[in-house]
């Protein structure tokens, strides 16, 4: 059984999409080449989308943790410096 090809990085996938778009936009792509180009573009798009979604998930988790910290008083809650300013 052959090994699966290595996953594309975001940069590699984006470069493939750009190259394919440029080739298709010229209007000179051979008709027999269009279907393979579209299949390659679909795979590259899926790789880009997966990477973007992974980053979004990480960021959403970080933002959720930061928002939770603010609701619990957040950084500096109950600190003497803030308490002294509030009393003045």
C-alpha cells in the first residue's frame, strides 16, 4: 500500500491555488487539463481551509480563556494598587 503524500503547508497550498487560478484565468488551459487542475485546486483549497480552521479553533480557545479570566475578576483583581485607587 503506497504512503499518503505529505500534507501541504498553508503556504504550499496557497501557492498551488494561485498558480492554478493564473493558469485558468489566461483562458489558454487545455480542456483535458482543466479537470485535473480543478481537482488539484480542490485539494489545495481543503488544505488551506483546514489550516485556517485549526488556527481559528486555537484563537477561539485563547479568547475564551481570556474572557473567562475577566469575568472572574481578571488580572489585578483585588490587588492593593487597584484597591488604593478605588478608595481615594
